[in-house]
C-alpha cells in the first residue's frame, strides 16, 4: 500500500496568518503545511482517509484524489474533523455512501454536530451521504486489519491506528504502556512532534524521539508540526532513520 501525507501541520497550519517568522516566509515547499491528515491507498485500489481536516478540499485537488472509500477518525478536534462536508464530492463522484470509523465518544460528537451528513443513499447527492460505526477493537476493512491504538491527547483518550506495518499517531501527549505491544515490528511510524518546547497536549521533539527509540520502527516520520519547526533545522537535529514529514510525501509500505 501507499501512504500520502496530505498535511503535516498543526491546527494553525504553516504559514500562520500574520506571521513573519523564517518558516512562514520560507520558499521551501516542505515548510508549507496544511492541517494534519493522510491517505492510505491499498493495492486493490481503495482509499482510506485518516481524518477530514479543514484543508481537505485543497489537499484532494493538490493530490488529484477523486475517490474515498472510508475514513478513520483519530479524534474530533476541528483541525481533524471540520472538513467532513467536503466528503460530499466523493459521494457525488462514486454515487455511494462512505463509512466513517471512530471511537464511541467521537461517534457521539460527530452525530450531534454533523448529523445531517449521516444519511442513507437516495437520488439526492447534494449533501454528504455517510454512515458512522463505533470501533474499539481491531477490524477488517477491504481485506486489511485496522488496529486502533489508544493514546492520550492531554486529558482526552483518542486513537492512533496501525494498518499492516504502518502506525499513524497524531496529537499525542502520552502513549500508554499497554499500547506499546500494538506497535511492535513496525516498518514505518508517523508520530506527533509539535514544537521544540513542551506542550500540555502534544509531545515535543525530545519526547517524540524518546518514543521513536522505544517503538523502534525501521523508519519514523515527524508530523503535526507548528511553524516553530523549520524543515531543514529539524532535519539536521534528527538521528538516522528519523525524517521530517511534509505535505505530499508518499511512502510505499509492503
């Protein structure tokens, strides 16, 4: 399968509106970060989207995405959810309902806030046509096992995901001890790395590298970064096998 990093930015994106820092003014496209999301493309052709951030439309146009077969939600903060209405374009193209998967409290939040999108297929496609399923245990999707990975985001319990030998862990403040057994034998991990200084709801560079050392994936990629982390600056600080993610980066996973 292939993973495409649709966005590796934090909730404000980069450049930040009104900011004149070196990262925000950089001409290096690897410093242009939309809100955090990724796309898994299976060899059988299905596209599994991780989160629907507010930049989903622009990300889909940039990457020429015309198909979404399912969505995995990590949590329901605005920068990971509020592009949900843009799924209607894929419903219109495919003329089919798209399933969403999330932990039980996230299902409740989406149902309450975006209930209008949860509809059965009909002859009317001017709104998203979605259904939502509550998950807590590993499940099969298009012949692939999806394993939810419980992590902490401040005081919130959210999900990362393992798909084959790939793990996607965004918005992490702590990885519980019980989750490490689910992260063994990884080829690739994408891991939160908000900034250089500490933060109450995200890990910073030092904490991210500590977790990377514990997980021991063959390759590790930093995601969900603020404008405080300039691409070349961060790259120069990283050990072998650890990389800075950027919008549009594609990874092949066996």
